[in-house]
C-alpha cells in the first residue's frame, strides 16, 4: 500500500463516511421509519466502511 492509497483510505474513513452516515441518520430520524429501515441502515454502515476500504485498496494496487 503506497502513501496515496493510505491517505485516500484515511480521508474516506474519518471524514467522508462519517459525514455521509450522519446525514443519512438525520434524514431517517426525521422520517420516523419502521424497524426494518433502521435494521437496513445499521447493516449498511459496516458494509459501507468495508467496501470503501476494499475499493480504495484495489484502486491503489492498480496505480502501482
């Protein structure tokens, strides 16, 4: 993993994703959805982190 990939992963995990998740959480909380929607949201959160990390790693490998 090179420096550019590491910076991209860091920015995605600690800046981009928390803002996106908070905005989605805020919209959902304003809509008062069912338990199923909340379940899907909380399943989506770790999935989003994992796919973001894997995507950045795979994209970084292709740049080398």
